[in-house]
């Protein structure tokens, strides 16, 4: 039997992307249900999942409903230890959990000032100090993760893990707004966003059009590229 995953619009819903990657990247069978995040039907679409009220939400094959991305992540890791959602090394696993938890609870300036969008790259975005502080903190966490894991490049802990899942939408924000980060972080962002699963998600995102476009900014745009 498969999990049932409830997600919002692929173009803009960063948390939905995380929820989907948890299942897709670790080959866990699932069915996707779309929720009307921007069409005004979200409350009705999720009524049968109450008290879950945000995306992503997950229903297990046994019928248990789980809200909140961290709870979904931990539940899947517990149910599928063979899938390697977290690093196997205890120190690396603890650090990966730390990074995921800080992402879930923090970086409000980055999330609010640079909403995820996969349509184009903005040019000329002026980085507010609070957003820059979030970027600096993220770079600090990445450096710490690599120190703990011993991997100076590639995924943060060597093998792909939930830590990479949680920071994939961050990579999309960095790319989509041309945010200033180190060369090492830019390479890591490209690695995450060039993943076939993420490219599939982005392709599906472009199948839906928006008028008006949520979160649109009065800035020049260029086509989405990872260069």
C-alpha cells in the first residue's frame, strides 16, 4: 500500500516540495493529492484530514494522518530505517536533524522576503540585512555539517539525506533571487536543483499558469537557469 501525500502548488509551495522529496527520493510508494493553496479551496480540500490544516500532510497506509514536515520526516525515517533518510553515523545524524529543525523553525526573513518560485530568476534584488543574516547563518550551518561529515563537496553528509531535502527550497530561493552566497554553496545549490526529481517537479509546476502571479516582484527577470 502507498502513502497519500497532500501538497500545494508546485511552483510556490516550498514545504510541499520537501514533503514530496521525502517520499520520491527514497523510493517510498505514494500517491499525490493536490490542495487548492491559491484557488481558495484549501480548507475544504483538507477538511477530511483535520486537525491537519497545512501542506504537506501525509496519510499512512494504515490511515494515520500526520501534519508538519518534521513529524513526517521522522515518521518515515522510523518506519523505513533501511531507506537511509538520516545519516547512519550518530554524530552526522544528530547534526542533520539539527539543520532540518533550524530550517523548519527559522530563517523567517529569507522565507518571507524571498518566497520560493520556480518560474524565473529575478535580477537586481536588493538583499535586506535580515535576509543576509539568514544567508550567513545557513553558510555557517553548511560548513559545520561538512566538518562533521568530512565531505567538502557533494551532499552535506555524503549520501543524500533529509538534510538535503530540507535545504532544496533554500537552494531555489538562492537561485531564484540571485542571492549572494559562497562559490561552494552555489555549487551545492546547483547539485540539489539539477536532481532529476526536482527537475520533474519544476516541469510539472510550469503546467499551471497564474494571473496574477503570487509574490510577483517589480524586477527584471530572466529564464530559470542554474549557471
